[in-house]
């Protein structure tokens, strides 16, 4: 597989990293970059809920309508009659 880097600044960054001895070749650089990206995504914390806000499960559990057995289901829409 051939990969072309179109951005000249990125090309220079890759060359600099290899010349400094950080990596032996482009394959090693890409492997380390992709590993770091996957690790960062795996460790990413779950989004935090603002203080005082309930989750959807808590909202329904604490609902004043809990236990009233209210039916919120809609009647099916059968459409309207069309005369041809």
C-alpha cells in the first residue's frame, strides 16, 4: 500500500521524527500513532452529567406517575379514506 502525504508540514514532521531517531521508519511511526489513538479512545471517560441533573432512568424511577399504570400509547394512525 502506498500512502501519499499531501501536507508539506506533516511530511516534514514525519521526516524530523525519523531523523531524530524517534522511529526507524514510517511504518513504526504510524503503528505507534494508531496504538496511541486506540488507547486514548479506550480510556476516554464517559460524559459527565451536570450537577443536579438526573439520568433518564432516575427520572422515570422518581416519577410522580409511577404506579398509576397510565397508558401513554397512541392509537394507530390508519390514514384517511381516499376516493378514487
